[in-house]
C-alpha cells in the first residue's frame, strides 16, 4: 500500500474536495489553535498555514492563539507570525473578519479550547466557512468540513495525510513544523499511540527535509535550570505505597524556591512512572488554591481515568488528571489512594 493509499484511507475523498472548494475563493485564511498550545497545536498551526500559503499563494494567511507560543517552539519557521486572538488594536471587538474568510481550526477538541467562543461567537455559528483538523475522540465536528481522526496520534499526522492526498509538496520548513507535532504527541515515538502510520508519516517528513535534530534538541534535550531543580524535588519525594502507587508531590513552596512555572512540571510524571512493578504513579501539585493530580500507568489492568473520575477529573486509561480546590495535605494523598483502590477492587 502506498502512502497515498494510506492517506486516502484516512481521509474521505469528498471532505478533501469540499475543503479545497472552501479554500479556493477565500482571500483570507485564519488558522487557529487551542489555548496553552503544545507542540502539536503550534506545529499543526504553522504547518497547515504555510502549506496553504504555498499552494494557494493569493491568500492572506494569519496564525492565531490566545496564549503565547512556549519558548521551546521558538525555533520553528514562521513562529514569529503567530498573533494573539483575532482582536486588533484598531478594532477592539475583533479583527474585521470578512465574509469570505475561511477559518482553519487545528488540534481543538471543542470551540471553547480556542478561548474565542465568547469573543468571536461568529466563528462557530455558521457565519464563516470553517475547516476542523483534529484527532480528539470527543470533537463534536464543529466545522463546515471536518477532518477528525481519533486514530491519528497527532493533528500534524492528519495534515501530512491531507498534503499527500492533495499532492501538496512539503518543504523542509513545513516538514519541520509537522514533525514537531508528531514527536510531541507521541512522546518522541515512545507512547503507545505510535502506530505504523506514525512511522510512515515520520519517514515522509524526513524525506521532505524535516530538521529532526533541531526538533529533538529543542523539545527533548533542553530543560531550564528551574525545571531540572523542580524535577529534582519531585524525584526526591517519591514514596511507594502498599497499593502499588509511586507518589510524589510539589507544593507552592517548591515552585517558589526553584523559580519554576507550573507548566514546567510537565514530563516529570514519566520518571515517577518508570519504577518497575508499580500499578500507577501520581504527582500532586499545589497551584493557586488548587491541588492538581496527574496519573499515569503502564499497566493494561489499571484504568487511571476511572481513578481521576473519582475526583471530577478524567483522561485516558493510561494518562489522566484531576484538580480539586484546596491545599496539599498528606491526608488528601492517602484518601486518593484508598478510594481509587476500593474502586478498582470492585
Ligand atoms: Mn494533538
């Protein structure tokens, strides 16, 4: 089976031609990703926008995210073009969207994740032609045309399939953006979502000249001093429970002492989860009046999303989380373990 066959098995032909029909008459294309953007959001945002600009050069393509692009992605081509929301100093109520604008949403599981659903409801009520590119199960397919493929490990993977289906050429810059999303959403091709199709996608991107070492260095081989010091505290405080949990916790004091932002905790859980023989791992972190819990497991017989559900959280079977109002106390930690265990034993 060729790559094109793979691509077309992933993409319904009429959706692809509908998307092209939408884009053809547009003079402006607004690409939007979700708040708190990760590598897939930024990679897909830049990847699809630069692709459209390349194949349909008469279009004015703009890139939008309500939150700033994290520093680790500043190496990506075109990243300086990412603007905030659609608002504009001369038009405080928003950029003067034109009736023939086409909006492209990437990696947004639902409208509110753009954080533009209240400021720009017209983006979601059918006023504009919209294209949704996403891989989240829960996506309600809120676009005029939807490429929603939960079987894809990343939104960038869907964009590569789309480019193959349309026979759109990938430049080295575009391939670098898209590889970033493929890598980050698979944890560097290590997560269980790393399918054969992911490897084919990576092969296609490397053939197109994706700068793999730049992505790896920026995303997986760089860490700020504050991050390492915060992780040091997490690792030092790991305790193993009789129930088979590897548990650690960070307080507001730990964030203050290391100078780390909350977001710098991301990734530490993979180390806590590395201890052989444990059923699950948990990091509790105190954040502005809340206690956030991140749960992971490597085992097929443990469902951490059910554990998170006990605390109004959720997620996937092997990675889940919750947030509770309050401060971090040892009692909270023990309660978490006991209730989860009771539930599993039922
Ligand atoms: Mn994603």
